[in-house]
C-alpha cells in the first residue's frame, strides 16, 4: 500500500513587498497535493503574478516559508528555479529554437546531458503532448494551442517537480483552448502536479481539485470548487451563475 505523502508544496505565512514596510502579499498559507490540478485566481491586482514569481524563485519573499517536498527552500531561490517549471502567459517568449525539436532540446543541451538521455526525454514529452507531427516545423508557424503545448514541452523536458502555468488560456481561440484543456488533464493523469494562475475560471473549474482565491494580497478562501463556488462573486471572480459546476468546461462529453 502506498503511504500517504506530504504535500509537494507548502506555503506558510508567505509575505512579499518591494518595500518591507508595505507588503503586497500578506501571510499567504496553503498546501498543494502531489498529482493535483490547482487553480489560483482572484481579481486584477490581487497579487497572483507576484505570488507565482515568489514560488518559482524569481522574487525573494520578505517573510514566511516555502517548502518543496518537505524541504525548506525559502532562501534557496536557485533550487526553486531548477525544481519548479513555469510556463508564461505569452508562449512565444519561451520559444527559442528554429524548429519544434530544437526548441524542446534547448534546455537539455545547455545542461550537456548525454545524447541518449536527451533523446529519450524528447521522445517522452513529444508523445505526451502530441507534438510528433510538428517536430520539424518552425514554431512561429504553429497555432496558438500548439505554441502553448510547445512551451509546456520545453518546461516538462527538464523534469520539474511542479509545473506552474500563468494564464494558460490567454488569447487562444476555441480549438486552442480545447487543446490546452486536454493537455492539462492528460498531464494530471500522468501524475504531474500543476498550478494554474488564471481568471478564466469557467474554462477549467469542472476539473480543478483545489481553488485558492486571492484578494488584496491575502488568501480570501481556499478549498474544493464545489464549496467555493458561492464565494466567487463576492471576491471579484466571475463565473456564470446559471451553469452547474459540471457544465463549466469547454470540453464536450
């Protein structure tokens, strides 16, 4: 029997401010379970992007603790940079290769991993994200959904312990949103732990394990979608009120 595991990510009293006396994020605490799909949402200016950067290691918290797999990495930003993968809102900012294949291999080549290891990782991530047919294509010629999947591939091939995606549905048309949704569910089914930062709640809420609502730099509420649904409106999060939870998805049965 598999023993119960500790959360893969724990934040305890995390605070951040560009000026110590004026915190923007204030004592944020929550835990993310391994293999889960979680959503961080909230109105504009609630601190979502800053929180994401603190978790990743791009910003240094002014107070609190960040535990990854039970290890305190609060003061080890470089370790978090290596262990946590981040997919930016604008996929094109992460595309550097002349072909899809070269782009995915870029990070592995910089690490100077053995060629057989690079090849195996490439094959695995391409199969997982259904990019085999696009390997020799120029990234700029891909659709919005394909570019988003490519940016995910470039992060996953580095084998992060945790994947964070910032506004994964931004500027995507309907077919591309469907592609990304299917990709997220496939990744969770494969055991990946994913945190989405998004205000487009209606596209993913039916599949989320945990929701964390930020407001004014603090955690206003957290829990399963079924319990938080009635609280969204009062905390500035839009969700169509007339739809049942199971209908809040762009995926058709």
